[in-house]
């Protein structure tokens, strides 16, 4: 690149910025031009946040989005007011900018859930009326028609949202109740079932709200005509054997049909958010679908994760975007046509805008501080066009569109015989990438993430790792074991160590704790210590300040027969630590956070900041009073119904002050009794975890394979236990949701309760 070009570009950028910061002569403030640029850029930031998907569920991003939204409204209104004050008469640039800013202000909020307050569209409508007031003052004919057209489209979209958003919410709830009522008797519609051809599985995919419902007065329920052409069920999706799109030869791995299966399961699982009964959980055909259909070992369980990942994308779109509203009545042709018209009209604005400087008095432009009016207008027009096209692509190339097109193909089989239509649909399906799980799980390790230097990074930017095939197999094999022995769900400890009776008796104290939070922390710390003991000398030399919360040992450093079990135990231990950090456990959320902050603070004081993994190991052993001479020490014994954790002073990032720990009583978890920080004999969580780790290492000293195999069994069983006892409103992580969903479908928890009562 020539040096002269770089110098010229730098000078142009400098003089452009200098012109933007020019002081307005009328208001003695920054020019309207500057405020328009700043407001537009902030609106674009708001769009990018929503377009990138739902943000993390911590306080900072949510507060950031709310602050940006508040600033957007204030800056738009301030800029509109400044346009009226900075000139004796509103010029053409101000009118164009006002309409474009108001249009962008509403359309950037594509990720806003449609159940929000009605005040937001009302504020958008007020801004639109303000822009119309500027527009009616005087407008050149070449600008009048396109500007009023843009304003009308934007106002129409705001009013439509205001009027029909409640209808979308109501329709969604009614469809959920329709599905619930239908599943009450769906099992009576077929005598035989086959999971390979989905024969007998008449689960709703699409169209249940478009047919006439008949009331069965005798049984007080709605009756559906499952053979109606407008109703698509799983049986119909799998029934097109000679289809050019869904046939056995054209879709042998069920890649397309499984999208409809994900959509049907999404509808079934959504009932949990309304506390509606799961009728099909009591029937054998549902258990058969899960254990014989989805949990098939021939493809290494990839299918079940694919189906669940797409299903979660539908649920995510329901609560974090407007997909469910847009597709409530089918494919959103009308909205997309309006967006295309808006793109065309907005693009036309760039033509007459070039003539504005020739019509306006240069002195008026100078007095208003306008130096780059044409460039800024074209810049805003370009942003609106790109934004509208991105939103169109977001809806067109989504899993919702794929379901709509597949169902259209089923309703009109003649399309399946047209090779051109089938080829076009397949090409389009290849472009649909959103909604696929990236095969990653988040990790948190309390031993290397307890320092304040790393707390914020792990909270706002959690570390994630690829979910290895060995881990998937271990989880789902553990789940398949529940088919014949449902009592294994709560007996995860005995299932892992049952073959070693003496060892199990010595470790029972680590399970007889007050809550899952305490058990998770104790076993997580013990697993981390066993992991450090397994790691090689190179890893021990690394400073923990630079380590990320993930498995320490590489595949090349671990024994071949240990690696599979080690990866399962370590990654699931860190994954459960992440669930604990996010308070996604069955226990009381307030107690979970208090105990977690306390143990994190205790760990922070117990280990060196710039030490190695070996230093952490030695520090914890010293704090717990364990050394080479203390191997025969008796295992920890607990009090009646209490557990001690060390008192410390912790201030969380959101400003909330925690002074905990304390003695947490199981009967009254809200009551926190202050502990004695000077009592070195107090059995804290960190000490108990260290003692457990020492016990495991000593008892399995000559059997590393057995150690990690039993730890892998423990963590897979414990993960299933958490999924079975966690409420639907709090389950948002992919693996625990998968386990939670299947446990919901086959009703394993109720079977466990029946076994225990016997």
C-alpha cells in the first residue's frame, strides 16, 4: 500500500472527526451530526448483542443491555430535541436522520422476548410521532414519499407488535395446553410401536392449532383428527418412505427427520415450564422411544446430542428472541416482505440525499455544524440495510424454517417428486447452521479459580472444552443402566464403590452431608487433588495463575487405560463446579451461593496465588493436618445436622456483601450461625475435601485405573441425580438438560420413590 494513500486516509479521518466535534453555534454544544453518529453506533451495538444470541445469565451483561437500551432512548430523544433547537427551521438532513434513527431504534431489538412490558413499544411509538412532527414541517417532494413510506412501515410494525404480542403469548400457552390434553390419550391411538419407523408415535409436530377441535363430553377432553392433512405428526414424518427428501435412501441417518423430532420434544418438554402433567411418562412406549430409539449405540450417541441440541435451540428462541412470535402463524412472509420493502425504500434515500447540500444555504449548514451530511446519511442507510438483511437471514436460515419446509413437504407430497424443489430445499438446509450445539461444556475448578484475579474472568468468560466421545458414552451408558434398575438414580455412591465394600464404608461420611452443594464441593476438591497427583512433572511446574479451569493432564501424559475414565471424571467434576457457580443445583439458591462464596474464600486463603499445582497440593494437605505420618488418621465424622465452613468476608462483583460461614443447618438453611475463624480443629469443606482426596489416593495407590473408573461412575451418577432433582426453570445447561429431559420422559424419579416406599 503506497505511503501517500495511508497519509491521505489518515488526514481524511482526522478532518472528518474534527468536523464531527465541531461546536453547534445555536446550542453551544456538540453538533447534531456528532450525536447522530454516536446514537446510531450505540443502536448498532444493541443489535449485535441481540443478534449474537442470549447473553450469559449473570448480572453484568443483563445490566449492560438494560443500560444500553436506556441510553438509546435518551440519546434518540435528545438528538431529536437538539434538531429543533439548533436551527430556525428544520433542514432536510435533520428530517432524514430523524426518520432513520427512529426506524433503527425499534428494529434493533430482535432479541427482546415478546412477553415484556407494553411500555417499550409505546416509547418507540412516541419517538416515531416525534419524527413525524419533524417530517411534516417541510419536506422536499423527492424526500417526502420515501421518508413517509419508511415512517409508515416502522409505525405499522410497532403497532402490530403492540396489538399481536399478547395474542402470540396466549396462542403459545394454548398450544402447550392442547399438547398436554392430547398426550393424555395419545397412547390409545396405536396398538403397536416401532422406534425405527416411528409407527405409533403420533406426537404433534405442527398444525395442532389449525384444525377444528371436538369436545368429548364423556371424558371431558378435546379430540383431534390425527389423520387431518393439516396436522403433522412424527409418524407421518417417518412414513414418507419414497420421498425425495425424507426417504430411506435420501435421508438414511434421519438428519432431517430428527429436526421434527426435536420440535416435537420441545413442545412436550415446554409443559414443565407451566407445571403441566407429563402423562406419557407412565407409558412403556415413551421409555421405549428413549432407551431403544434415541439411546442407540451404533453411532456413538451422537444422535441423542444432536436431537437435544436442536431442541434446546427452539426453547432458547422461545424465551430469548421473537422466533416463536414470528412463526406463530406459519412462515413470516408478511414481515419479511415488509423488511424487503424497507430495504428498497431506504436504499433509494441515498439518491436524493446527494442533492441536499445544493438546495440548502451553506451558511445554514455551517451554523448547524453539518460538514459530512451526505456521508453520514449514506452510512446510516447502509447500516439499516445490512441490519434488515441480517434479520431476514436470521429468520429464513433457522431451524424453525426447516421445520416449516419439511412439514410443507409432508402436506404436499407432490413437491417431493419434483427434483428441482428437493434440490433447492437441500441446498437451503445446508446453509442452516444456527441451532446446532458446538459440543462444548463449561468448566470451573475451585482450586485454580478462587483468586480475585481470575474470578471475574471465569464469571464473565467461562472456560469451555470439547465434550469428548468417552464422556458422552459414560453419561448415556449410566443413563441406560436406569432402564432395568431405576433405583440407581439415587444410589450413585454405592453404584460407584459397591464392588469395594470396605472402602465404601470408609467413604460413607462424604455422602452423609446436609445437601448436594456440600457433597459436590467435597468430591470436587478430592477429584482435583487426585488429578494433581496424576499429573506429570511439567504440569506441576506451571503457575496456577496461568492455568484455565479444565483437565490438567493431556492424553499423551496419562496412561492409556486411565485416560478414558480420567477425562470423564475430571470434566464432569469441573462441569458440576460450573453448575454450582451458577447456582443451578436443587438446593436453596441463597444457601448455595453462601456456601460457595465461603469455600472459595477459604480456598483463596489456603493456597498461594502464584504457586504451582504441587504447591496447592502441599498447602491443602498442610491445612488439613495430613502428612506422611498421618495416614492412619480416622476419617472425618460429622455433627448431628450441621456442617461447618470457615468464616470469611467476601464482596461479590454485584456489590452484595456476604459475611458467611458458618454453620448451615439442614432444617433451617436460611439460618447461618457464625463459625470461629480461629478454631483450627473445625472440619471445613476444604479440609473434608482434602481428607477425602487423601483417602482415595491411599486406598487406590496401586490401582490408578480403578480409582478413575470409580470416580467416573460417581460423577456420571451424581450428574443424573442433579438432573432428576433440578427444577425446569433453572435447567439451562445442555448436558444436565439432556439428562433432565429423559428422566422427565420416562418418569424414573417416581419409580425410585415407589421402590423406596416398598
